[in-house]
């Protein structure tokens, strides 16, 4: 099992810079995990696509449903005190720290392309490209 952040989930379902690499993830590790927070963040990504008229409402709803199906059974609550502990010692957002906390709790790695997370948590986070290669 690996933890993925919302950007990775988005690259799996929306065309982007790292889509081809993200599509290799399920082949390498079929259990993708994320804190429940990923849903809100992903809805925000879809909102951006809606406002830019890249997606229709129906397309956004279909993609959200695909994302929910992809992550079903692999969504976790994160202890607030652990996430806040991480926040107190880094410059990452509380949202980002939830993903790091989950990876640490599950004793696995967080796959991301977020430079700040990669810099702040090098023993927990791994860049998508590095994981695939």
C-alpha cells in the first residue's frame, strides 16, 4: 500500500503533466490510500476545470464518481494531533500534513509531485517519477 496525494489522484483521472507516470502506479502497487480530505481537494480541482470550461458538470460528476470508486475502501481518518504536530515543525499546509501523517501511520511512503512536501519530508515522501523508475 502507498499513500497518494490529491495531485496524483487527479493525474490518474485528468490529463496532465504526470498522467502517464501516474497511470503506472496501479500496476506497481494496487492499493492506493489517502486521507478522506482528498475528496474535498479533488472537488476543488474539478471546480477549477468547471470554471475554466474544460469540463461540463456531467463530466466532472462522472470523474468524481470514478475517483470515489478508485479510492473506495482505502480512505482514512487522520489524527488531528499528529497532523498538527507535523504542521508545527514545517512550512507545509495542514492539508499536506494529513497525507504525510497517513503515510507515517501506515508505515509506507507518500507519492507526490509537491516540491514542498518532498523537501520537508524526504524520509516519507517520494516523487512520482522516482517511484515509477
